[in-house]
């Protein structure tokens, strides 16, 4: 009788732990475009994110750009920072993309990024009731969409550096996994 109670308590404890993990998991979605060759991605550049700081405690656009680059430490890819690409474009084309308005800067970045990387990632942040990150990976020379990753914050997660870092790390982990799966299927 005593043993039966212990087994029941352990079963209930396991169910609580498992349901807690599921309740706090972020909602995410990965899409590989038809015909996209992810195995051709070796150097990935970071583009300037489409982001507007809503909350005072949320990271600024400059900090988010740095977070996207710093989070690449979990990836096997060679990731190039936005600042490095912007400086390269300034040196070769004599165009300072950092001083241009958003649309013109994006146009100049897309035109020049292929000299420094074979693909680039553009992050769009939607700050609604729950923050969502949309990561789009494009082929640098053709600007063809190759891969998308979307992740949504839980209600308990705020717009903080740690939340944004977690989201960016998830991108790199999922992208690495997708590249590895495509390599395996090619063999």
C-alpha cells in the first residue's frame, strides 16, 4: 500500500514537471524554401534588423544588432557582423550605409553584401501583445529567400536582452540543424 502511494506521487510529480516544460516552451516554426540549398551557406552576414524599441527596458536597435551577431557563438557558421559589412561597403563603394535612411541603407546593403558573405539574415521584430521574431535568410548574390525561422515569446517573457539572446541562439541552432539534415539527405 505504501509503495503504491509513492509510485502515484512520483507519477504526479513527473506529469507536473513535463507539463511545466511544455507550458514554457516557445512557439516556433521553421520553413525551408523549395529548392533552397542551405549547404551553400558558409558565411552568414547580419543585416540591420527591422525593429523599433517599444519599451524603455527593451534593447535598442544597436544592441539588438550586436545580440544577433554575438548569439552566433552557438553556431558552426562563420557569421559576419553588420558593422564589418557596413565598413566594407564604405571602403569599396564609398557609401556609408549607417548614415542613410532605412530604405536606402537596406538597398545599398543588399547590393554590396555578396562581396563579404554568401548569405545574410534579416531579423524583423513584432512587438504586439507577445514579441515575435522573424528571421529570414537570403542568398547574398540574388537576394533569394532560402530559409525562415519564426519564434514567439511566452506571456511571461519580457523584452529583455536575455529573451532576445535566447531567440537569436535558437535561430542559429535550428539553422545548423537544417543544414546538417540537408547534408545528410544529399549523401
